[in-house]
């Protein structure tokens, strides 16, 4: 693994940890969330895994309560 790929992997692990922590504050858990090795372009990748429909609905409700910040459609 190159230095850039190692850094991308580290960033993916940090991002997945942040997401798990944020979800837990709201009583939600996505058990499959984990940092993954970067894609072919070195972009950090987070695997979201599987989730129950109950958790997905709760996550959608949580997101729907947030104000839009002008980034609709952003990827």
C-alpha cells in the first residue's frame, strides 16, 4: 500500500468512527460501518454495510429534520 493509500485508509477509518459516534448519540447503529481500502483513485472509502429498515427509517427521519444548507444534490 502506497503512502497516499495508507493515508486514505486512515481517513476512512476516522470517518467511519465519526459516523458510528454520531449515530450512537441518536440511538442508531449501522453495524457494517467500517473504513475500507481506497478505490482506484485513492479516495477514502467507508463501507456502510447492511441496516435494518427500522434504522434506515430513523436515520431518514433524523436527516429530514436538519435544515438544508444549499448542497442538495451534492455528492
